[in-house]
């Protein structure tokens, strides 16, 4: 279904903003007010953004920020929208990074036990994005932050 990514992202930002304010983390969307239309199930796509944003909030200490941007990309010769979600949080050690999309994988039980999830969010996100001819990747630096990039073909 044709779905505008900016609309979905704004909905998720609105939903998570009270939590962000409480945690003193800024949620910032940097893209211009234009449309980026991709062919996906909007509810499942919203879940993907919700997971990425709530992860970022969970692992970013107060005073930090989460920046959401959308840029043009290309993948297998087709035009893509690339959504980036960049936090200034604790980061993920390089040796753990290859496993974050695995089912039930959590980097460190202790650090997130109190508000812990199942370790499924990123696995579900990757499955969904790839099923829609897209891709998801992560870059991270311990102590500096983490960036997830979600690429989806434009309609
Ligand atoms: P669930 O999403 O099922 O509620 P979860 O959030 O623990 O549980 P994932 O979303 O799959 O699971 O994330 C897997 C692991 O990757 C997390 O437990 C966390 O250790 C690490 N992680 C994910 N996002 C970030 C981030 N932005 N900064 C630091 N670590 C992260
Ligand atoms: Mg999660």
C-alpha cells in the first residue's frame, strides 16, 4: 500500500514525545515537509519505527538526542528512501553489532533488565523491511551513539 514515511514517523514521534520529555532526550526530525512514498503495510512499518525509536530512547541518557532524517538513496538500481535514526546513547560494542538483528539477542542483560524487552524488535524489523525489498543496517560507537538506517524502494 502506498504509504508516506514522514506521516508515519511524525505519528511515532508524537506518541513517544511524552516519554522523551520525561527522559530529557530531544526527538528531532530533520527532514523537510515533503512526502516519501513507499509500498508497505503502514501499521507494520509504524511498528518498525516505534521499535527503533523506543530502543534509542531506552539507551540514550538524559541530555542526549535522537535525530530522525530521510535522504535519497539507491539500491539495486532503484530509488530509495533512507530513514536514519541516530542517537547519542551508550552505543553497541563492535563485537556485538553483528548479532543485534538476531532473534532474542540482547547486548547485555544487565543494562536493560529493568525495562527489558524480548530481543525481538530488530529481528522483526529486519524481516519486514527485507520482505519489502528494503534493507536495514546499523553503525555504532561505544560512548557516542548508534545509527540505524532503513532503506526502502520509493514507489
Ligand atoms: P524488544 O524490542 O523485543 O522489546 P529489545 O529492545 O531488547 O526487545 P531489539 O529491539 O531487537 O530488542 O534490540 C536488540 C538489542 O540491541 C537490545 O536489547 C539492545 O541491547 C541493543 N540495541 C538496540 N538498539 C540500541 C540502541 N539504539 N542503542 C544501544 N543498544 C541498542
Ligand atoms: Mg526493541
